[in-house]
């Protein structure tokens, strides 16, 4: 159903809550795999080349240019928001925990993500 989000009003979970089967290490491995794939396929550098090529915009109407502007804006926001979400999910993994090598790494990731998010968002 392509318009499920617009039609959805409520979600109900039936049955008992299940124990998680995925560890945080699984999540990190998956995230690393996704980022590696995006880098290998040059998602962002290809996008920059597209945006910098005036020929891609020369024949667009004013309305089409506005639509393209919104698409480009959303695309640019994606890595910024990804950093914010990654930093955000570090909190339950690090807050209130005894400092060790893993927690220190979570603290570092959290700080780097929020700093880069804030710098990029301001720009």
C-alpha cells in the first residue's frame, strides 16, 4: 500500500513482547555495511556532480525547479540527520554506565555526531 503512512492512524502490537534478537554490535555492523556501500557507489559525490552541472536544470520550468530544490534540500539533510540519530541512540548505551573502553567509544561517537550535526545544520 503506497499511501500507508497517510492512512495509518494507530498501530497495535498483538501478543506478548518479544526479546530482541539483534545486538548493538549487529546494528553497528549493518550501519558500517550501508555506509561502505554508499561510499563505494559514490552516492554523495555523484549527487554533487549532478547538482553542479547546470545542464541538469536548464530545461526545467519554475515549478520543476522548486520541486528539484526541495529534493536536493532533503538529500543534503539526510547525512546531517543520520549523524543526529546516531548520536541520539548512543545515549541509552552510555549514560549511567561505568566508564570502560566500549563506553568511551560510545561517548566519542555521540560527541562527534552531535558536533558534526550542529556544524552542518548551521551551515
